[in-house]
C-alpha cells in the first residue's frame, strides 16, 4: 500500500524523528517532561516509521549477476561440490569420499 504524502513532507517527518528523539530523551532524563509526553513522542515516532514502511517498494523482481570465465568455473565447481555433498548426505555418508 502506498500513501501519497509528498516527499518533502516525509523527509521533514523523518528528520524531525531523527533529530527530535535525542532531545526528547534528554528532556525526560532532566525531568522536564513526564511519562505521558514520552509516550506521545513514541506514538509519533511509530506513526512516522509506519509511514516510511508503507512507502517502501517491493524492489526488483530479479537479480542479475555478471561473472567472468574464471568466476563461472569456480561457481560451477562449487555447485558440483554441493551436489556431491548432498548425494553423500542422502546416502548416509556411504559410497564416497569427500
């Protein structure tokens, strides 16, 4: 689900949270604010982070990897080792030496 909050507003909210949290914690430690204000700040941070989560896309559907010939040979050898290991395990450790 996408929430259409303008980008500049979202950035302002995120910066407010990043910069405001140490101030709120300091104010609580000094006794300037109480538990209620701290709880309200926590609710605001939760709402802003939920907004951030709703605006995160699923990302690319696939991954492309480029390899050169040497890397491909090593990859193929690694895959063969994995197949050999799987076969060894399926046979209960019988019928081959790793």
